[in-house]
C-alpha cells in the first residue's frame, strides 16, 4: 500500500511539473479542444505523410474515441459502438483525456513520449488523478474504436494504378512520376454510410457536351499560370484553399464550440460528427474518382483537339496555376470534404452562426458570414487553381452535403428522455 501511495504521489508531482513548466495546455477549460489541437498537429505534420483524404481517418478515430468515452459515462448521446457500463466514480474528463491519448499513441507511435507528457499534464491541469476510473474507461473506448477500424482497408489503399483506357481522350493519366494517390481509398469501410456507393455522384459530363465545353473554357482562361483574367484576390483565394480541409475547417470548428456554453458531451459529439462526416465523404469521393477516371484540365486543354468538341480549342502549352494532383479529377475532393464539414457545423450552429467563420492558412485569412459562402469560395478556388472543372466542384459540394446530412440524422443521436433513453 505504501509503495502504491508513493507512486501516485510521484505521478502527481511529475504531472504538476509538466503542467506548470513543460507542456502547458492551451485551453485548460476544454479537454476536447486541447486534444483536438494535438490531433490536428500530428495529423498535419509532414513527417506523418498523410494526404488530405487520409487525414480524415485519424481525426475520426480520435474524436469518436473521445465521444464514446465521454458519452459512455454521461449517456447524453448514443455512442458509436455499444458502450460498456462505466465504473462508479468515473470522470468523463479523465475518460476523454485517456481516450485521446490512447488513440493518438497508437496512431502516431513516434510521438509517444510527447503524448505521454501531455497525458500527465492534461490530468494535472484538470485536477484529475491517474487512478480515476475514467482513465481505464477512456482507454477501453479508444481501444474499441481502434480495433473496429483495424481492418478497414486504409493500410492497403496505396498501390500502383493505371486507369483502364489510359491515354484515350477524357481518361485520366498521371502527368509525373508520382504514383496514383490512394487508388484504394474508395474501398475503405465507411463509418456511418451503409455502403461505398451511397451518395455516389453520377458520371461527369461527356467531353462532347456543352457543359464540358463551358467548364473547359472557363478554367482555360482563369486557371492558367499566366491568366490575364484572374485577379490578385482570386489568386489569394486559390492559394488559401491549397490548405487541407482539416487545416482550414478545424479552426472555425474550435472557435464556434468555444463560443457556446456546451456540455462536455455536446462538444465531444460535434467534433466527432464533423470528422465522421468528412471521413465518409473522402471515401465516397475516392470511390468516384477511380470509378470515372476523369482527366484533369491540364491534359484536357493541351489535348483539346482530340475531344471532338467544336467548342474547345486546344492550347498545347497550357499550365495550371498550381501543380496538378496525382489522382483523377472528378469529383473535387476539397469541395466534397469541405462541404461535409461545413454542413455539420451549419446544422450545429446555424447557417449564419452570429460570428465570423474565420480561418488562416499560410498567413492568408478568410472570413465568411455563412457556411455556404465558405463552400462557394472553395468551389471557385479550385477553378482559379486550374485543377478542377467547375461542375466537379459543384457535384462534390452537393455530395458532401448529402453525406453530412445523413451522418447528422443517423450517428451519435441525443438520448431521448435522459440516461435511460440510451439504455
């Protein structure tokens, strides 16, 4: 008994030192926000090597783990996985901390030391003991989510790929030696959707159509590296939206949650819904990309003489403002993922939430009065960038909206009638 007490005292003293001097917690009033910030940091690290579509997976794992840990105790909202009975005296804050720590430690093992230090700091900063029953409960919740996603197909999503009929007009081809990006991400198991084909967009317009020609001529003029019609402001917008959806939309998500007097359970739920929605949007988007294999504007415009469309004049030297990504064009991943995140926030906070929706990327700040304004801006931005036809952006945004509304209606629903409502 004396040895156990000594260890607990040492743990507490160490935690206090970390909390006060080594790794201060940025927003001590909200453990979910603290661990969200760390999840974003690790997910976006270049060393993590995660493309924007793949960034959605660790963010969903962490936040669903936190949600289930917290709501398994409070029973305010239905958990993602069936809950285990919470032990008596378990603190939901301790459970949130332990769940986030356990999930991130497994997802980013090279950061184990810093995560262990933050774990101690977070407990101490919130006046919690490492012996709190919530710690074990949170670890169990995260382990359950990690186990559920261990065979989801993400580990085998990167492989060499060549599109059927590659080289024919309209068919996607790689433009550099970089491999096709995440050709198997469309096979990853969805989180909430019933299948990988649910809300799958229809095929893109035929390269012989007037719709295709209109999009072709728009991007040809405004999306080229030497465009004379794109304004300085439009170039800034295109540059801003080079940031990943996680990097861009997590900022207003944090700001809006901080501005509301929400319970811990409610905060955990909103974070989880945002990342469940965007994780499923990325899967459906990549399923569509490698199903339709639509070519990018750069080869389309350079080979415009081959499309048998009298409304598309070729430019054999045409170059986009930003480099063409190594995956098929249709639909736009950025607009689909952005819309999925924005719609969940719109449902949670209102389309116009009463404060600026603000984000800063690479020193460029953008603010919108409504979530629709933000989504409309990314639709334009991908055209200004020279990497997406407008129809692909609009279809992506529509699909992201459908996915988000489905997730909102079916996942992590509030318990009706209090704790018994989730029994």
